[in-house]
C-alpha cells in the first residue's frame, strides 16, 4: 500500500505564492513518474506538472513560467511551487505518483481570490 498526503493549500491573493507538498509512504527515489493535477468545479481533471525519475519535466501551458515541480528524495516528498497565482488557478490539486501502480492523494484546495 502507498499513501500520498498533500498539504500546503489555502487562500491567497492574486499574485501570491504557495508551495504544495506531497508526502509519500514509499520512497520517491524509485518512482517512475510524479505529477500534480488539478480539478476545478465543472471541469475535467488536468495535468499541471510532471517529473520523471530521469529528471524530465513538463508543464501545462497555462502554468509555464509560474509553477515548478521538484522532489526531495530524503523526505520522500514531491513539491509544487506556485508563483504569480491567478484566480483561474483555483482548484483542488492532487498529487499522483507512479511506482508501477498508480497512486493519488486526497487533494488540497487552492483558492486564489482578492
């Protein structure tokens, strides 16, 4: 069994920053792909950012230049640094890690509003 626990969400003003964390019960070192997804009310879940074991990253066009995905193997944690936040970034953000199987966190709410 693998559990992923997200944290770091909250309410921020436009232009603000947040860092989301995803703590894994299994070593991140052996993960094939790590990623962050988000889902806003009435919308499909979408990929925000991904990171492969080899260090390749990819981002949704809407967040390029503003968001950064990273990992800390010692802490078994995947991060999403979010800068210059916009109201349209408001969503529930989900951590996804692939070890062979596919695992999801429970999600953390990010609300960007003035």
